[in-house]
């Protein structure tokens, strides 16, 4: 988790804003992130934001490739 992620979570908790978290062991997480990236492109999010999402997708993919026995359908 990046410092930016930590700040977003802390700010949201302080302000009572709901949070939804994806974890790399969730088999559906990469598809969800790719769908989010598609929506980001449709509404023309900043290039920096899209780059961060692409980077996170790559991190999730690398983790899943390295830990296939830990990747599962959410319970």
C-alpha cells in the first residue's frame, strides 16, 4: 500500500466516506481494475491517475502470477 493509499483511507475514515478495497488474492480483482480503467478513460481522468491504475494492475498481475495457489474466488 502506498502512502497515497494510506492517506486516502485515513481521510475517508475520518470523514465517514465508504471505502471498497480490492486485494490481489481476489481472482476477480484484475478484471475489476481493468473495468475501472476503461471507465477512467471514458470520462477522461488525468493521465497520472490512469497511469497509477495501470501500475496497480501490473502489480496485481505479478503477484497473482507469483502466487497462483493464493488466488481465489472471494468468499
